[in-house]
C-alpha cells in the first residue's frame, strides 16, 4: 500500500483574517479555522495536540520578543 497523499498549504494572517474554533468536547478535540467563508484552513486538534500547538505559539512569541530586547 502506498504512502498517504501529501498536501501543503499556507495562510497569511492579518488583522482582517477571521480566527475561530469549534469545540467537540465529546471527542476531546477542537477545530481551529483560519480564514472565513471565502477560504479557510481548518486544523483538527485533539486536546494533547492543542496543548502542543499553544506551546509552539508561545515559543514563537518569545522568539520575537527576544529579538526586540536584543536590538
């Protein structure tokens, strides 16, 4: 059996970009949507992966703050 299909996409977030989520507590997961009805990226996350994504975002914020302090 072959490898699963591979898809890569990107989205630029600006002040007008819609950011939202749908919670599915019975499944212990959320769907995070970046964009709106004109086109969006949906990220399906179980709770453990949501925690991991939050940590990556926190690290990204810290990396930008560190650059400002060093400048």
